C-alpha cells in the first residue's frame, strides 16, 4: 500500500479546526486508526462537516433499514462504481454489523447469489438500478419495494444512500485515496 492518501493537501491534525480534529480523534479511538477518507476530506473543513453529518444522518439510524442493510447498499453500489476504498472500508463495517464474514465479498461480486433475504435482494436490485441506470427508474420499481414492506422513508433512505455514496465514490476516485490496511481483516478475524 502507498503512504499517499490523496492527490490533494492532507493537513496535520493539529492544524485542523478543533471540532474536525476531535471527530477524527474519536474515530481513531474507536477504530484504532484514522480511516484515510477522514484525512482526505479534512483539508476542506466545511465540506468535511457536511459530508460526515449527512453520512451519519443516513447510516447511523436503524429505522426502516437495519444498519447492516444500509452498508449492503454501500458495498453493492460502490462495487458497481468500482470504488475500492468504499467496498473495502464499508465491507468491513458490513461484516461486523451483519456478523457474517462472507457477505461483503458476495455483495461486491454478485448480490443475486449472496446470502441475503428476498427483501434485501429487492432492495439491492433497486439500489443498483438507481446507481447505474437512474434515468430508467419507474413507479413500478418503487412499487416492487413496497411489495417487500419498504415504506416511503425506507425507499427514500435507499435512494439517498445510493446518491450520497455515488458522490463519495467520485471524491475517492478524484483524490486517489486507498483503503487502510486494517479494513481488509475487520470482521474476518477476531479483534485483537
């Protein structure tokens, strides 16, 4: 792995605004390392704040979609967008949240053959269509989700996660940000 995490400036932690620095240090405390995307985005503090506030609003709730299902959307659509960082980083989070060391690899390769429920398959069918062929989304696609028990809020969340991570994928491509090494083993081997 390269030590370079961005094609753009990466500020020193002590040079960052206090709230940005504190958020990065809190993540480091929980994870044991600083995910590269935090450092890559830190050179633009206002965008860093907006990015992670929206990320948390979408990904840290457990209503309508489980936290694991939210990560499933990220992994499947990031694979379609060829974003190595998001597949690896969110694959790690998915393995932990789903308590399944195989799931992220399955979703990144072919969600139709993954160990998921029919409801989750419908969710990912829709997410991938929106991600790769968004202009083709029709009322029938929304109705297919409703058949599987998704309400308007859950359907909106699926779409918002797809949209947010399309942006995230593109920023990672722009910056050339690689995944951190620890992500590769998270959720595969016991912690410690």
